[in-house]
C-alpha cells in the first residue's frame, strides 16, 4: 500500500489545508509514513507570505528531495505553488509536481500531465483530530488592501463558509478546543448575502459544542463591544489583535486603520471588563518610511500596552503591493537594531507577566502527557504549562502555578492549600 509524508510550513490556515489533504490521500488509499524516507509521496505545503517564509519553503523542498527514497514523488503545494507555480516548476526540476490550491496531489495525471480533477480545498472534509484541539478555517481570502500584504493576490477575495459546514466540521473533529482561523476573521459572513458580519453568532454556536473556542487574527477596527462580550462569555479571554504598527503616519502608508492611542483605549476597555484578559499582536518593523520617531512610538506603545505575547517581523517587500511602490527604504542593519530593541523589551514584559502568575490556580487543557495550556496560551505559538504526566489528555484539571521558566510555566497538581498541608504535617508529627 502506498504511503505519504507531509510537511506543513507557515500559519495555522496552512495546517488546516494539510489536514484536508491528508483526508484526500487517505481516501485514495494512502497511509502515513513514519518519516520522509519511507514515503511514496512526499508533500511540502509551503508558505509565501514574506521572503523569509519563501526561503524556508525552498529549503524544506530541497531537504525533502535529498531525503526521499528513489522513486518517491515530490509534490509542492500551498501558497508558494499558487503564487509562483510556473516559475517554481522551472527553477526546481527536482519537484515532480507543483500543485496549486485545489489540485489533487496524489491522483495520476491525465492528458499532457494535467491533474485529473480539482476540488474546493476549503470545503473538503478532514480526518478526526489526533489532539484535543484543532484549527478550523472559517473563510478563505481577504478583501482588504494592506500595503504590505500580497495574500489577496493569490488567495483571492474573502469567501466565507456556511455556518452549517463549519459546525459539522467542529462536531466531526471531536475536540475540546476549537481555534477559529481566517485571514480576516471578524469579517466572516460579510461576503454572504446582505454583507453582514456573522462572526458573533458563529462563535456562540461553536461554544455550544466545545469547551473552549479561541479566535486568531482580529482586525482592531472590527472589535465591537458585542464581539468582545461574546469572546469573554466563552471563558477563553484571549485577544489576538492584528495591529502591525501604531504610528499614525506609518499606519496611513500601510493602508491600515488605527493608531497607538486608539489601540490602548480598546485594550484598557477590555481589561476593565476582564482584568485577566490575554493579548497577543504582531508588528512590522522597517516598513518604507519608518522613521526614528515612528519606532520610538512603537517602543512606547509596547511598554504601556504590556501585551502578554508579541511578535516582531522585518518588513518584506512583496511584488504587486502598495508598499513596494513607496520610497523611504529602511536599511537592513537599522531594521535589525530596531527588532532587537523591541524583542528585548517584550521578552522582559512577557517574563514579568508570566512570573506574576505564580501562585495562581488555573484551569488548563492537557494537550499531551505532561504538557498543558490555559486560556492565556494559544497552541503552537505561545508558552506551555508543564503538568503531571498522569493527567489525562483532553482533560481540564485545575493546577497551581509554582514556577515560571521564561514563557513557560510549571503547574502543580493536585492543588493543595498551604493550610491543609500544614495541618497534614502536624497530624503526621503527632
């Protein structure tokens, strides 16, 4: 029986695509291989968001080509295949097939090497989850026109799934936590019918079916009071905000809404409702025209906002974007200096916020033996909590945080109050 091996690069949305490809390959009778060397079909699901991601994808392709056994088929799919299909095929003759979105990766070619059929990757069923949590993609594409982003050029306009198909997938996965993902999550449903956003009723429906529902990638302009209240009502008070920068002049050049003062007011408003709310965001450093005072404004914001988690990325010029037409290129060395300064500041803030959790009792989801997460940690991108290995995977025990190790925590279980311990020790002495 034929076997496959798949490597996924990039964001959670790509992981969902890979899960659906796994479903296709399983339906074709393929079985997963333990390692790339054992597979008959080797699939690399690539990312092409920025130059660094493209380079990582190319390196993964070349490494897979070296590792695959003789006769194994090497297939490249994902964003790199969609965005640079012909160019990729010409520059990498080692690749047997470049399969853009919706092109089967395991069916034999027909005619002049063309795939025998296409399918809607967004709507494909997927196998039951192998962990107690899963990403669920609720929409594809994006209608925004951010100056730095080329995603709409190869992912297309926003295309939301029906609530029925999403809820059916949630139920079929049989998980304890669902992480809803999309390029523009809060705009879900705007492309259907009357242009109304339908994210709030969807969250409520998903929350009726799983213990935890988490949202990734929220544009701050769409963070309405209703949406905030709905998120808080789920018990997962986690806000992943797509901010990108805070300086008003630079935000205008980025074709983005908002500024540091507006963001701070919104964060303060949410914290007034829930002091324990967790915040994550990402920022671009070195966008064309970024001056020293723009950088200083971002430093001040990071210091004042005290976000729990933060990522900082060097600007990547993307062909066809507005940013690629702008003057004011920032020198790579200066970008590196600014990145280092921001990361050092945020590392300190994150460490302080994690240390402040010592002594707290927290409900956690055990995602594998000895490792768990609370509502304040998204899977794969934030810290984890070390717990007793006897705790059942998928369970929600309460642990007491007894130690912080950088971004990670140590949770004690079972939780025993100090007064109870003192009483127990006194009885033992007697």
